């Protein structure tokens, strides 16, 4: 489980760094004056935390949904396996009686 948490945090860190780098490159390549660029950087720096807050919430919701789905699938497969084992035992006992 700890390994999975590490992968999740690395993914989130990669997303954050990618978005920040992309925003910075876009701003630096835009033909604007120093003051305009500073204002854009200020606005972007204020918007990024809000955007990532929503993104983090969506990732958490997705993770929760997938976890619930996997638990349901696991339970269903466990029931199927249990039935298959019971049927195999019955078939084995029937074979021994013959």
C-alpha cells in the first residue's frame, strides 16, 4: 500500500510540475512588456492553487471510486471461486463413490 501511495504522490507531483512549467514557458514566450508579464505571472500564481485543489479533489474521487469497484469485483470473484471449489469437491466425492 505504501508503494501505491508513493506512486500516487509521484504522479501528482509530475502533474503539478508539468502544468507549472507549461505555464511559465507560455508566459516567457509571449510578446509582452515586463510589467504585463509580471501581472500575468501574479495572476497565474493565484489561479494555480485553485485549479490544483479541484484537480486533487477529482483524483481523490477517482481513486475512491476505483477502490470501491475493485472491492466489489474482488468480492464477486471470491464468491465465484468459492462456488467452483464446492462444485469441484462434489465432483471429486462423486467420482470417489463410483
